[in-house]
C-alpha cells in the first residue's frame, strides 16, 4: 500500500513501547524538534524524554559525544530504573552506533538501544525495534516477545482490511451527532430491546472508552444489556496496570463486564467478540474503541452504534454497516498520564438523556 495520508511514526511507536516497558528516561538521538509533540505528551505520562539536540555540526562529524553526555546526565540527574536510547532519521543517516555510546558512557542503569527511524511504512516496526532489545536484556520473556509480534501483526491486518490503512486516502469525518445516536440507543433500551455493549480498546485509550459503557449503564441501569471488555491481565507492565485500574473503576461504577481479550489484543480480538455477540443474539450493539476489529458478518441484523477516536475510521465503519458512527475527538491526549477513568463526550451525552 502506498499511502498519501500521514501515518503513525515508527519513532513515536518506539517511545510509547519504551514507556510500556517501564522506561523512566528515553533519549531521542536526533534534532531537538524530532517527535516533539509526542515527547511532551509522554512526559505527562511519567516518562522523561530527553534529546541530544543534534544540529548541522553533528550531522557532519557525528553525535557520539553528545549522546554520551546526555546518557551520563540522565543517570546523574534522574536516577532512572531503565533508559532507552531511541534513534531517529538523522542517527540512521549518519550511521550512529547507539550501543557504542551506551558502552562509552559507562552508565550502570539498564539501558537498551533502539535502532529506528521514520522511514518504515508501518509503525509496528518501531514497536518491534524496542521489544527485541528489551527481550535480549531480559526485560520481557521470549514468549512475550512472540506474543507481542503476533498481536501487532493482527492489529496491522485489521487496519489494512477495514481500518484507516485500507486505502491510500480516506476523508476524515467527525461522524454522527452524539445526542441523536444517544437518544436512539436509550429508546431501544427503554423499549426492552436486548443489547450488548463492547469495549475493544487499544491500551490507555480504554480510560475513556470504558466511560461510554458506564454512561450507558448510568442511563439505562435496568436494561437487558450484556457488557464485554478487553481487560484480561496480559501484556507489558503498564498495559496490565491500566487494565486492572480500569476494571476496578468500572466495577465501582456498577459495570462488571465479561472479559474477552487484553488491552493489547484488540486486533486479534474481533472474532472472539463476534462469536460472543452471535451467542447473545442482541437487537443492538454499542462497540467502542476499535470497532472495526469485529468482522462485519457478526453484525448482520443488529443495529450497531460504534465509537472510534479516528476521524478516518468513520467511512470504513459505515461501509461495514454500522448505522451510527461517532468519534471521540482528542481522546488520546486526554488519556495520557491518567490513572482513572476519564469522562467521554458520548458517555456524558448518554447520562444527559436522563
């Protein structure tokens, strides 16, 4: 696939994966502006992101010495438990040896080198470039590495088949008006229709998507609705911690969902969710997070409400037969650094119905 729309960066994917591995300090070996926005957002999530601030002089003579200096400063200043040195396009072009700089810095903090740049078409290359040295360092097991490799592949497959990567360009859309969809959803529940509410969300986005299930329960506490969520206890350290917090938060609010899959299994989870929906045979379904992971054959004859955080996912979902498609705008920045469930727009609208 040749994309003519912007796609996620493999450098940014490496940074997020370092965070999920419990890295305290990530060092971007490149210009100060590289991945600036995401670096700042990740700092809100508790991981310090430093840069070697390479400029024209280092482009010519190399950035080994600046990287050594920043590594030593990071250890002395922050006393981290783990460090990740993350490459950039500049580091790749000038042929920087990240491992050599780590060795010469003499730091005692466990540190991995992530040889990555933005020249990959798929952002999962950045994830794997981080997980592989993490496995070599003993931070994760070989079995977990293979598990991650499998689920990354399934996530990519879903995006190519039915997601934002299914064509070269997709017009972004804000989706349907939330109050109109919420009114219809509540009407169905009040009429006694049987429903299912599914969260199949990616990692920390679940802090907001979970609220939409809670919002439906708040609005329709006695309705015949079965709740499902991908909050099983598997994955990298932060992913498992997030799942535990979100599940506890949902239970405190009166929603005790059936568990199907883990937060990093959203791409492979669609068939299991679909089979459960088929067993329940509902009249309507609310699917939030990555709704396009559920194959369309499972949704035939069901009035489907779906919520995504991707404006380019609206059109593919409509083509799949989802009658009501909504977008939670700016969801990702709102869920970085949080440790409890965040109110969603659609959840708030559902609650306002009462």
